[in-house]
């Protein structure tokens, strides 16, 4: 996978794992990202930020990822925040599907 597809890092100050999807992220990178999520889920860190601020649109697979991550982290007492750009198509879709009401969204 190209380095431009996504970036993951741990923020020690907040104890949060950040998964940043970049403009180069495409559906063919999905399996690798899911493998990363599965392995990280076993690490015991359950405070995650999914950063979608650089993504213009999301599809049903991404909506499924958001729902799946929220369910996993909730079951372990964790938290998922979805970082979005204000007034973006991503924000509009989260509002349309009402995911913004079940997942904490941060406009930044």
C-alpha cells in the first residue's frame, strides 16, 4: 500500500490511536486497513480517532467501518471519535444516515 493511503499513530499525551485516511485511500486498501484494525484492537488501546478530514466522500464500506469500530470499542469500554471537515460531504452523509447521533463527531 502506498504511504499516502493512511497514517496511524499513537498520541501519548491523550492515549489515543489516530487513524488518518488520506486522499490516496481507495477501496483496494480496505483489507490492509482492516488487518491493521484487527491487530490494533488486540493491543488494549480503546480510545481511537478516525480522521476523515482529508477524505471528500465515503461509501457504504466506510460507514460499515465506523459502525463496526464503534461497536467494538463500546464493548470494551472504549471510545471512537470521527474527525470531519465542517460542511463537507462526509459530514452531510453522517447526518443523512444519522451516524452523527451515535458516533461522536468532531468538526475540525
